């Protein structure tokens, strides 16, 4: 297939572009490098450095594309609460323009990066796709808004669409890993302590209703996540919008993640308990049963030590 990958210079987008190329798909990456890295665009992909809304109508307009994978977005939950306008503009206004370009060009398939943040504070775990979607951040709300838009486009215009709701993505694949300009995610921050770049990891809250008092998250390897995108492209049906959660189905607490980082790096990690971070739910664990059953997806790197090992190898390669 010939595929347009928006945000293909970012963490997840670059890994997915790499996996698509390995499966002999033709990949065109569009990324404005506002947060991505040009050297993360995999060899073999055509790279267009631009804002997707400026180039998508022309690129898609020749009618040669079989699908779009839309990763480009703002992703910081905390920032989205403080500067929501940035999120509504980037994640909604621009994505609606992309959807219009897709419709106008008659592109048949779309895979969209949605998020567990669409659910907000869950009533029960593991979270299934029919759980109430009550996002607690503008980030989650913008992704949910686009999920709704995609549903109506699929029904009205015959688009074969899939939204993948990612839980906590981690690890690295083929030399491509997490390199955010402002790092807020737990595993890369803990590994920065291991490399000496950071003196300690702050543990946000030790009084959560969990066995060790710290938050529990479902960590999924970025390579397994990429595999689900391929399966989504293969199984999507015209006129249908399918939504799948993607996680391991197992949760690890902040302290368990730090312990894993200590095992993998062989170093002792300094950690300090501080106040809770606003907006954090206590426990987020995915039910990925629907993806397993309907997509035929099977996560292959499911232990926290495997995931952390790949992240550590990537971190070391860049320090
Ligand atoms: N944490 C710390 N200290 C830190 C950083 C994080 O204790 O320095 C804790 C957080 O409080 C949270 C856990 O580690 O309990 C994981 O935090 P991350 O920032 O790594 O990830 P989040 O769970 O906040 O969010 C991520 C993505 C979201 C996505 C969500 C879905 O960033 O986009 O997973 O599960 F919606």
C-alpha cells in the first residue's frame, strides 16, 4: 500500500513508518519537526518537512494513496490543561482539515492515534472500549472529538477507519525511541537518573489506593503498538469506524517501574516521593481483548523488564 504517515518523525510515528517499510509498503512521511526529529524518519520513506494541513490536499489529491496513518499531534496532558487552545487547534482544527483532504481525495483508509486519556478516571479496570469516555484533560477531549468526527466520516463517506487508543507506550525499536523535547514520561525520566542526567526521580504521590501507594499504568512496547497499526490497515472495512484499546493488560506501579529500571541498568535509582500530579488517575489498565480477537493482535514484548531494556539500550545509544 502507499501510505501517508503524519508525524512520522515522532516516537510512535517513526517506529510505525519503519515497520510499514519492513512490510514493503510505500511510505511518505509528513512532519513539521515542531517536536519530531528529522533523523528519526526511517530510510526508505519519502520525507516532506511541512505542516500536514499545508501539503495534505496536494499530496493526497493525486489519488494514489491507499491510506493515512495520523500520528501528528500535541500529546502532553498537563500542558493541554494549561493551554487548551493549542490542543484544540492542533489536534482538532488541523485534523478536521486533514479529514477533509482525505475525503476530497477519496483515500480509502485511516488509522488514527487515539488515547486512553479519552476515558478519564475509569469506573473499573481493565478498561474496555465501551467504558464511558469522560476525559479529564483537553488532550483526551480533543482526541475523543476526533474519534467522533471519524465515526461520522466513515458512515457518510465510506472511510475504512480505525482509532487505536494507546495506553502507556514505552521501549524502542530498530534504534528509534522516545526523544521528546520536554520529557514528562516516567520510563525515560527514570533512565535519565541512571545516566546521571537527572539526580532523582520524583514519585508523584504515595497515597493512591494501590498496593504500594503509587499509580499503576499499563506499559505497551512501541513495536507491539506498531504491529497493531498494520493489522488495522489490513482489517478495516469501508463505512466502519473501529476503536481498539492497546495495552498489555497488566499494570505496573511507579515503584515497580523504578525497580525494573534498577534491575535492567544495574544501578540504584534515587527516588523522592512528592505530591500527586493533578489529573493523574490511580490505575489505568487496558482490556485489549477486542484488538486480540478482531485484529488478531498479540503483544510480543510483555514483561516490564523487556520494555525497559529496549528503552535503556536506546538511551545509552544516545548518551
Ligand atoms: N510519574 C512520576 N514521576 C514522573 C513522571 C511520571 O511519578 O516524573 C508517574 C505519573 O504520575 C503516572 C505514571 O508515572 O502515575 C506514568 O506517567 P507518564 O507521564 O509516563 O504517563 P501518563 O500515564 O500520565 O500518560 C501516558 C500518556 C498519555 C496517555 C496515557 C494513557 O502520556 O498520552 O499514558 O495511559 F493517555
